[in-house]
C-alpha cells in the first residue's frame, strides 16, 4: 500500500469527534496516548493529543495557472500543472497513485463509514475544478463528464499529447523549408517568430543556432555579406538580435538605393 496513503489515512483518522467516557468503537492503535485515572477511580479517562483538522488545498487558477489549454499548447499547459502540483504535493491525485479510499470499511465485523473518504473526495474535486478552470471554452466540454481529477487528466493526455506531437513535427518541417520569396524581410522574420512561438508553446522551442540556420538559409543571396558575418561569430546570435540586425541592414540598403541626389546646376551669370 502507498506509504503516503497510509500516512494521510492515519492523520485523518486521528482527528475525530471528542471521545466520551463511554465505549470507544475505534481501534486503540490509532490513539496510543491514553492514561487512566487513579487506581481508586472506577471511571477511565481518555486523553487524546489535540491535532488540528487537515486543511484542504485550494488553487487560484488565475494567479497560479495562467496558461489555458488550447488545441496546440498541451505541453506548456501540462508543464505549469506539473510544477505547481509537485510543489503542493498533489501530483499523486493526478497520476492516480493516491486513489480514492473506499467510502466504508469493515471493523469488528461491522460496516462503518471510512473517515478518510470524504476529505480525499473534497480535495480531488478542488483539483478537478482547477483543471476545468484552466481549459479554454472549446476544451471544457471534452472533459465535463469526468468524475475525478485523474480521469480528466488522463483523458486530456490521450486527446492532446499525440495531436500536439503531430503538430510539432508539422511546424518543424515548415520551419526548415521556409523562404522569403516575395515577402518583405519584416514579414519573413515575423512568420519565423510565429512558428517559433508555437513550438515553444508545445514545449519544444528551437535553439538560436537552429533559427540562425533557418533565417539565413531563407533570406537569399542578397544578404550574403550579413549571413557570413552572423555565421562566423564566436557565439551564436540570439534570435532577437538577429532580427534587429537584419531589419537594420534592410533599412540601410533601402536608404542607399533611394538616396536623393541633389542635382548640380551651374551658376548662371
């Protein structure tokens, strides 16, 4: 049995209603701190350490989970969930390793309510709510019937992990074949930036070295001098700097070609 489950179960079972001096239906091993009154007393007294009720963990989706799931950003969306829920020690709800305790248990041949079931269910529903609140409007109907956070989490993985991988391959292929063609330099660079942002959202951003290759390959021979300078630097040019240098080069070339020549008129006497 999962050790964390045992720990949580014992912790939750410890916090029960105060005991009376009457028959105690709970197993004594949960409550080892028992003391008796003086030997002359005919009434036993139970003393239990005071333990505060375990509090449920709520998630502020607007502040803690700002990325909403769409058709193409599953890996980024999943990354924010994984980081947050690891920090909150709640990942075992999502992956199913901390599954629901049964609603009832058998004790002394009697079926009684399992006091660990309700707290688990409450926490799980809070997590499920966080998942639903972090989905875009078009995605919510796909998991609206999920009864647990693990069910919703698994279903979203089945729906989007493979689809995101396919889209990632398509974008990488598009990036390797992109050329300027009839586009302006600005439009060409913006199109590369858009593909880069999509790949980043999918969890696989291209490196600056990759972008340098794709950009310089697609510019054409007009930029050979600049391309050579960028490729022979000791360090790889970051994409933002590469973007600026190419735009500056374009502006400079345009200015030189369209430089206004002031006509010379001989002085008329």
